[in-house]
C-alpha cells in the first residue's frame, strides 16, 4: 500500500484591499522620509551659512533687494499697524510680522535695525518719513527679520497717513 504523500496545495486568494493599503503606506513612508532628509539638509545649510552671511551683512552696507520688516503698534491706536503694513507692502517691503509693542506710550516712531545693515533701516525710515535720528540699532541674531518699526504717537505726521 502506497500512501500518497503529496499534499495538495491550494493557492490562497490575494487580498487586494491589504495589498493596496500596504502600497499606500509604503508610498507615505517614502514621502515622509524624503521630507525629513530635505529638512535636515536645509537645517544643515542654514547653520553652516549663517556665519558667512553675518560677515557679509556687516561688511556690505548696501540696501537689500528684499527687506523683511516687523510692524509694532506702540501708540495704542487701533488699526494703525494695518495701515502701515499696507503702505509698506505697496512700497515693496516684505512685512513678515505685525502686532503690538510691549507698551503704548511711544511718543515718536522708531525704526530698529536688527541685522547690522543700517542701510535697510534707513531705507524703511525714508519710505515712512521717519527722522534719521529715530533709526537705531539693536542687533539680535534670534530675529529672522531686518527691521522693526515701532509706531509712535507721531504716526499722523508720517507718509502712510498723508
């Protein structure tokens, strides 16, 4: 008596739903991995180039092609920062931030150079009609902008409201 040792193998049906889910998950993993690599590379470039850029800014006092500006309300008049923001954007300045200053008792408008390139601050002051003696420097590498504007109670004498 011979026994038939061969077992019949039946092919399992392919689960299309699971294979499709696996494909989408693999694509999502690949995209996320690519984004992480790109972000790490951009952080590396930012960290390695920051010192070189600081030297160029300090040595070169030319007006930048793009001046990033922060507009702060220091007089307490509602909507004044919006008016200044609109005026600056119409005059080709990149307003990246807008808000309130730490206090509302500023008598005169200040233009603050944040990067060491006072030419940028003077260009903003000129566009607004701010006096040259109200342009100051407060260098801070933590700021990611070129110039801060603190609007004072003299806002009605400046170009955005004329």
